[in-house]
C-alpha cells in the first residue's frame, strides 16, 4: 500500500497515466491508492510532539550516564561476582592456617600419653609420595650404617682385656639410638664413663681411648647421636641439640640404673662437650654424675659490649670440672 501526503488538497486528482510516464514506477490500473491528508493543525501537533520527544531523549541521554553506571554497579550480577571474589580471597588467606591445624591434629593423634602407652588414632594422615620415597631412602641408609657399626663391634677382638658390646634403645621421640660399651675383663670396675662424640663422628672412633680407660678400671659407654653412627636419622643432620641433650639424659639414667653405687663421669669432645655442659645445667643431672671432662668444647661466650657480636670458640686441650 502506497501512502501519499500532499500539502495542497487540490492535488488529490491524479491519473494513473501520470504514474505510467515514469519508467521506474510501474503501477497497475487496478492498484488502489490510498492518500492520507494532513491539515496544518495536524502538522503543527506532529512537529510539537517530535520536539517534545527530542527533549525527552536528550534528557535521558544527559541523566542516564552516571545513573546507569551506578545501577549496573549495584546490580545482582555485579554483587554476586564481588561476593565470589571476596570469598576466594579469604579462602586463600586462611589456607596456611588450615594446613597448620592439620599438622597439629596429626601430632596430637600420634603423641605419647600417660604410662608410656601410645594410643593409636583412626585419623588418616595423607603423606606425599615423594616424602615416602625419601623416608625409604633414609631408612636404607640408616640400616646400612647400623649394620656397619654392629659389624665393627663383633669383629673387634684385638684386645682380650676389654669386652665390647652394643645395645639399642628408643627415645621419647620414637628414634632408635645405637650405643656400645667397653667393659674391663681382668680389672675391677671402679668408675663409669659416658662418652659423647663430636659432630659428624661416631662413638666407635673412641675405641682405643675406651680400652685405655678399661685398663685403669673404668667401664665406658658410648652413644651415637641422632643422624650419626648406627642411630636413626638423616646422616650428619641434627634438628636441635636439645634433642641430643634429652637423649643423653635418658641414656645416662639407663647406665646408672644398670650400675648402681658406681661413680659416673661424662666425657665430651667438641660439640659433644657442649652437649655435656648443657646437660649438667640440670640440677638432677648434676646430682647423678661425679664429674665431667670436656675437650675442645664448642661453646660461645657473650661479648661484653652489646654492639659487637663476637663469637669465640674454645680450643682447650683438656678441661676437667669436678662435680
């Protein structure tokens, strides 16, 4: 349908021949042409309505910029995205505390309680495969070191005046410690000596020294540190000297219980001397021993001036402290 609007109503008279003259427009004679007339009043009203719509659209354009962005910012979709972002951020912050809580739970489940009885927990603790393989490697290395230490004790038959033997005991941490002893055969025992070797050593290195003490009537006991000799732990690694001090105290009680009413002395070389000195700071240990002997103890002296941090290592050949 074709709608034509004319300013002059007199132009209504049209002939279909007029349309046939233009080659671009072909209209059939049966085409019904509907014409729409528009008066000046209607044109004025239509123009006023268009101007009003233009003003409204301009107002909308001017006021919808900031308000539209604010509405988009506080839309449910934007708020939901913000909530997910904040939740993820707090979960990342709380992740280390969650791991620490798991470690504390695992330690509590495997802790030793009253009476020396260990309660087994049904809680499952996940351990990485790499850690398991590393532990297996350490266990193999400990087994090889312990087998070598035992072999040296068994094959030591050079001196018939001394009887060399070995034993094992378990610490409060669950580590197995290797110990050995030298007992005089033809001389009456008149004293005990508990020997502590130095860093990266083992008690077997003092076998000749122990046999000399046997000839003078002293029975000698030697203990390998954690990670040294035939004891458990990564080779030459000590997590804390406090663990070694605790092991020495436990071993000292064991030696005194096996040999009552015999004076006991403690001997330590290098770092072993520092361990002996730290152990005798305990009043209970001082009451058990008759004296201590340390050679080249690895101890530090606090400087007199607080500004300078100077560390001094003593290299005394022999130092005897009577209890």
